[in-house]
C-alpha cells in the first residue's frame, strides 16, 4: 500500500478503506454469490449451469431471492475487508522485520496474504453460516435473526462456529493467491505514469489476484458450504465434518469436477470483484493521503 518514503496511514484509514471497498464489491456482485452457493450445495451431477441457475431461481422463487441473505454479508463486509487489509498491512510489516528484508518479495507477499486470510477467517464464520442457511433453496428461516436464534437454541453459541476449520483454509488459500499474485502482476505491468494508469494497474492486478485466489480456494469453499449447509442429527456423525477428509469424499463420490462446483459464478464475482476491491481500496487510501497531507503523500 504505502511506499517506503511515505509515512504509513493510521489504522483507521486502512480500516475505512477496506470497509468501503468491501461494501462496494458485495453490492455489485452479490447475486453471483447466491448462485454459487446453490450450485455447491447440490450433490451429484449439476442440473443447471450458471445461466440455468439464474433462470431457475428467478422463475421459481422470484428475483428477490437473488438477494436473500444479503444482510449478514453486508454487516460482515466492513469488519471483514477492514481486517483483511489491516491484517495484511500488519503481517507484511512483521515479516519484513523478521526477515530483515527492506522490500516486499513474492514469498513474503504470499506468506503475508495467507496470514491475513487466517486472521480474517475468525471474524467471518458466524456471518457465513447465517448467509449459507438463508441462501439454501430449502431454507425456512424468516431472516438472519431467526437463524441466529434457532442455531443457538439447538447447538449453543459454538453452533455459530460450525465450519470454522474449512473457513480458515478457504481464506488462507484465497488470500495467499490474491496478495501473492498482486505482487507478481504489479511487477510485470508497465509503470503507471498517470493516476488513471495507476487505477487501471490496480484493477488488472486485483482481477488476476481474484482469479488465482478463486482457483486455489474453490474446493475449500465447496466443503465449507456443505458443512455449514447441513443439519446436525443427534447421534449421527456428519458426512462432511473436517476439510481434507471431506475433499476426498466429494472427489471419490462425485468426481474431481464437483470440487469446482460454483466456480464460474464465483470467479465472475471474485476476479472483477478483486479488481474493484483493490481499485476502491487504493483510491480511498489516496484520498486519505491527500486529506492528511505530508508526510503521508
């Protein structure tokens, strides 16, 4: 984010930029997330592709269903994105200090991204659980509060953290791919001579990062959706419980393609979404730098 010559922006600026970027991204791409979840919850061979899923949801449930479950991610996006970029900034500085390097390297970028994703995952789980429960086609919950009440009543407060381990791995791999790719792509792009060119470079590197992160983490996202979408039956061991055994189960029963269910809507959201995310973050940080003046510029 900041160059070596600039004084690092205060935490509140990084927090606000991440929050603004996250809300902008989710309002733009949320329907793709609903379709992605539906495809991932479907066991066996997929009946519908991306377009078919959109058509089926609209025809059978109405266009409003494409925004069902929007409240939890909206409430989550501000702290989630803020934690993502603040954690990335924190871990980046920490690893630079520990390694003795003066500039970020690709290896440190990947390590930093993975650490930021792991940190972020602890904030995400309850919101993701509520969202998945509402997005499921068979959902009978009245809304987010109803989900919270029924889950806590049935499973206790820890019930809100079902899928914690799979969420950890989903964010670990996505952030590692996202931030690691951003570093590499930025190094390959021509140096931006104008603010417009800099914004374009940010969008391109963010989009590539979003694609790579999605390619790496989709199998973990499929498992997370299955774990959080299932209903616990007393005395019965859940079919999907731990991440890596669940990956093997899905691979064995449904084939390797099942591990990438929902990949198309997911990548259509997170590739340009990653671009929008980085674009808005960098733009917002630039506004803060100008407002604060030297030595932040």
